C-alpha cells in the first residue's frame, strides 16, 4: 500500500493539467480527471492560498509506519533474536552472532544518518555533491556488508537500510512538513511559506519514489541464492539497485518522453545482460573448493557428507527443527532422493555455496569437493 501510494501520487503530480476554468475562485496547481471502479473522479491539487483549512484532510502515513515496524519486527525475529536465518557466515568473516547483529544494525542506522545529514544540510546548497556522497555511501555499505555477513543477510540489510531511509523521510520530513503546511494555512501566513514547505516534503517524496523498486528487489532477493551467493554479490546488488532506479525513472518520464518504451526495454535488456555476464563469465566457484582428489567418489562417501551436513535439516525427521521437516520439499532420506537431486546438490553446495545456509553445519572445502566430484560423475553416468 505504501509503495502504491508513492507511485500514484508521483504519477498524479506528473500528470496534472493546468486549471482551465477562469471562473474558479482558487488557483490550483493543477487538476485531473480519473476513471475508476465505475465512476469519474476529479482531483485538484492546491496550496489553499488565502483559504480556510478543510474540516477533514486525509493523510497517508500509517502504511509507511506499519511497513517499517513489521519489517523491523521480522529482522528481530528472523535474524537478531533467533537462529532461523544465519547472519554470520564463517566462509565470509569470522564473526559471532552478536558481532554480526551489530554490523547489521550499524549499517542500517549509519546509512540513514548519512542520508539525513546530506538531505538536511547539503542538498539545499549542493545537491550534486550530496548525490555523489549518497552513491559512494551505498557502494561502501554494500561492499562492507557482503564482506562481513552472509550474502542473504547482506542483501536484506541493504534493503532494510533503504526502507529505513524511506520511513525516516515520512516520519521526520514529510509528516512534519505537512503539519507545518496545515499550520501556515490555518494561520494565514501566505503562499510563500506553503510553497517552501511543500517543496521540502516533495523532494524526499521523490527520493522515496526512486527507492521503491530497489527495495522490492532486495526484499525478494532471498529467493535467489545464485545472486546473493555469488563471489561478486556486492556488484550484483548494485546492478539491481541501479536497474530498479532506472526503470522507475523511465516510468516517471513516460508522459513527457515519447521514446520511453524502447528506452525501458533497453534498460531491462541491458541489466539482464550485465547480470548474466557477471554471473556466468566472471564466477569461478571451483577455485574456492579444495581439489583434494580427482578420482571417483563412491555414493557412500557422498551420502556420508550429506547425512552430516545436509540431512540435519533436509529430512522428514530433521534433527534441526529451525525450518521444519524437508524445507523446500527437499529430503535426503533415501538413496533415490539423493541421486535425483545430484545436480541441485552441486549447484547449491558447491557452485553457489549457499547450502548449508551460511555454512550452519560447518561443511568443509574437502567435503564440498567430494560432493562436486560425485555429482559430476553422476551426471556423466546418467548420460
């Protein structure tokens, strides 16, 4: 609902038409007619110059607050106060759970503080400099998180940081500005005061609009281990953020830029192409796995590794109940189940190294090598 409001009001502001009725008593910023749900809607934007404040003004804020509060609650439950999703990955950095939690919280608060300082003190005087600082900050925080936390946690924390900035804009800039705007109208302080307050709120509202798509992408990134588990995951994260903001920009311009459709197609195709190249050309995961031996691996040896490192979760009767029985519908209880999933075992345990999650069961490089050679010889045998 919050993102929907952002998209709708941004579209309204870009689509408003100048008032055409010379007999109107007020001077609206713009008007527009809408057709929806079997009726016509007439929308007028005005600063209420010299007029009284209406008795009922509807605000849009609780969608933002409830989104942030529910997201923060999920971070607490899933990451900070339990072990349902592991923050620290010993294959990335040797951090304790407490240290990893401090890194995650610090990144969220630090990113928000950097944005707020730039937004309040620098943007009014040097907006381009502030934009450069923001971009450098996003790159630095993204790289730092992917070098300190598990890839999955790093992606979600960058998304949580951007979401916190958005919620902070609503709570600390947009809503206070709107309260002041109401007061200026009520006290008759004039259009100049109203226009300045409106511009301040609109500036951060536009920022929020550009954050929406990157935040959505990062929030669903936990379903794509080949991305967050990549050796260049920080670069993939930044490509996704840039692509999301670029798509949002073109959709914002579509009413004034005639060639927005081919430009949008180009951005999407280019982004997919860059992601494909980064994931398939530069990724050399086998170099991260110890080449212990090149000889054949017996199924019994592979199953021994799977029983110790994988079946603690992936079983109908798991010893680790964090994710419930057979998470993702994957169980390694029988030889047939294991053999049928040989290619998937290789992809998740060896190529992307996203299983076990954050190496929760401490699988070694030697054991990953056993699984790799067994899975590859199984593939050759099946052919």
